[in-house]
C-alpha cells in the first residue's frame, strides 16, 4: 500500500515537472515581449521628448 502511494506521488511529481517544462517557453516569450514593449516605449519617449504623455 505504501508503494502505491509513493507511485502516485511520483506520477504527480513527474506531471508537475512536465507542465513546468512545457510552460518554460511561454515564460521566455513573455519576458521577450515585455522587453520589446519597454524598448518601444523608450524609443517613443526619445522621439517625443517632453511631449510624451505621462
């Protein structure tokens, strides 16, 4: 009975690890998208200067 419980815990841990591996590209894409948006805002601030809305 204890081995069955350990097997279920192992399966659950593997499922969580697999989900983390599949979510990693989404996390990396989100970081890249945020950095690109920050760069766009910095360029807009540079172009507009003091006319940039606060």
